[in-house]
């Protein structure tokens, strides 16, 4: 399967090889701003009553204020979001209320857990195509107010076994991966603990201050995450009961599945020529992305295909990459992906991932880019690859070059 996917990664005009990727050309797509809101624990945390439009509105306002870009010069906006009803109306209203003039269009994109990365990709592609000079890519989700709706399809469609599988709850796919790929129980809890420990440390050190833009909602300022639990140990993890007792190994718990949270994130993209002309700081260069499909039952293994496909497309090896931000949907699939890809864990999610930080679906694809770029800047390193598995059986990956100076 890997060779089939990799051999189809045909790309004739994308940059290939390290020196081409690091080159600076006027028509490069660059990121001039990459920030996120703090995240809130779903149903209990600081953003539990904040709707998607309110969150977006606050993020747009804060970002415009900080960057001082002229909103009239924005050519297009794309928002990745999965579950709110009427996502386009909510996004359009939020942009207008934030002072973005009505001549600036907006769209939404939903490819589940990759939606935020797809928003970045959509804006980047339209810049590459010459249709957009300056664009905003956002990701947002309120898991509190808009939890996953149960997907419904007609009985005749669901008769197809893969169609049936693609509708199942994500916890079921976690158990399928744990069972089929024999990821040891001990190992899964170890990976979960790494995420909790790293995120706890990063919070304590104030690491996330670099990437968070405080937002103001109904007179309250939100500037720190309330999701990371400080006291997680191997003992407390192994004491948790399974949340999906009816499936497979029944090994997924609240301690080793991604946390449930609310939040939003945003990137501003433009051409290098325009960024220079307008005096905008360049944070990163967008290089490319890759999408794959896998058997829906094993949704969680998709980064094992998405990352090599992307690397082969851009002519890099996994060793060329300094930092990986890979979504931790579940400890089971994350552990499998890390070991199957053969990437040292030191290079992956150094500040923890969704298991500890939580996973607001539409936000995560942008958050991982924001978090990864801030980390590259701190370490003065170059290449970020981000990836995630996607409900219904897909995976995505994206690659970026850090250009921010320490
Ligand atoms: C979390 O961080 C705090 C502050 O550094 C530390 O005292 C505590 O031991 C950490 N907890 C765990 C479980 O690692
Ligand atoms: C989650 O934690 C439980 C309890 O420690 C463990 O038995 C299981 O293997 C872990 N499962 C996953 C999917 O990480």
C-alpha cells in the first residue's frame, strides 16, 4: 500500500529537495502570522459557552489588531470547522462583525480532523494559482456546543461494509487499531503519559505564551489553556476504566484518547513579494501537502501513509525534518504511527499533543502548525511536518519552513 501511495505522489512543478525548499522566491506562499486562542476543556472549561461565531469573531479581531493589516486588503478567508450547524453563516457573520468589509469573501472546509490544515492548503493553493494575494486560514471548533453528530446514511448505502465502517464512532477505530496492530497496552499508556508530561512541563514553563493570542469575550480575557491536567501519572492512567467497553480490546480510556476541547487558530498567508512590499514579518514558508485514504476501520494509521507520500513528493527523507506535529487522536494509533514511521519520539510533539492539550477538531490542523512553528523558532530549526488521521479513513500531512528569527 505504501509503495502504491508513494508512487502516485506525482508532482512536476512543486519544489523538490532541501535546497529548492529552502530557497526564497518572490512567488513563495509565506505565513506572516500564526497564532491560536487558548483551549478550554469541553463542557467544563473556560470556553464551554462560547459559540464558534463568537470564538472566530474574537480571534479575527485580536489578529487584525495585533498585525495591523488593512482588512480591506484581504482577498479571501477559509475556515476549517466540522460540526457547527450553518458553519458558513457563522463564519461570514463573525468576519463582518470583526470589521472585515463585506467585499472580502469567505468559505468553510470540512475534512474532519484535518479541516484546519485544509483551510491553510486552500488559501495557499489559491495564492499559488494567482487568485489570492492575501488570505486568512482559520480553524475552529466548539466540542462543548457542537459535539459529533451521529452520521446517518441510507440503509442501501450502509450495506457496503466499508461504508458501514466509515460511519462508526472513532473509539471503535481506536480499538480496531489496538487489536489488529497489537500495540501493547503498556506502550499505549506510556505514549499517553509522554503527552501529559510534556504538556504539563510546557505549561509550567510558559512555553505556550509564544503561540497564544489572548482573546476578549463578553468582557473576559482568555489567555491560558485550562485543559492540561497537572497530576497525570502511570498509576492514574492505568486506574481509568475503558470508555468503549463493548468494542475490541476495550482498551481506550479518557486518559489515552485525545482530550475534548474548544478553541480556534489562525494563519495569515500571502506571497513573499507582497509580504516584503507591505512590511509584514515572515514567519514561515508553506511548501506543500498530501492527502491519502485508508480502510475506514483503521482510520488512525493514515499518517503512516500521508507522511511518506508528502516526503516523496517534495524529495526529502524523514531525517531531513526537524520537527513533527502528529495528531494524537488516540494513544493506540499514535503509538503505532510513531513506531511504524520510525521517527524518534524526541522529534514528535515536544510540547505534548491532543491527548493532553485536547483536540477541537476544526482547530487542530492550524494549532499543530502554530505550535510547530513556535517550537522551530525557539530551537532555531528549519523544517516542520504536521500530520493527522481523519475520520472515515483518511490522513493528511503538510510541510513548512521556519523563517522566523529568534
Ligand atoms: C507538572 O508540572 C509541575 C510544575 O513543573 C510539577 O511540579 C509536577 O510534578 C508536574 N506533574 C507531573 C505529573 O509531571
Ligand atoms: C489506555 O489505558 C488503559 C488503562 O491503563 C490501557 O489498558 C489501554 O491499553 C490504553 N489504551 C489505549 C488505546 O491507549
